[in-house]
């Protein structure tokens, strides 16, 4: 059970890291290229 918890914690850490990178990329895009950011949002 502890091994499963370790996998869960590592997955959670990886997920939060990916979300943080996505937020940073989105902020940079919206700051530098608003038009490109809007285009990316429309494709989602």
C-alpha cells in the first residue's frame, strides 16, 4: 500500500508541475502575443 501511495504522490507532483508550466506558458503567451493566445484557446 505504501508503494501505491508513493506512485500517487509522484503522479500528483508531476501533474501539479505540468499545470504550473502550462500556466506560465499561458501567461507568457497572453503577455507577448494575445492574438496567438486567443487562437490557441479556440482550438481547445
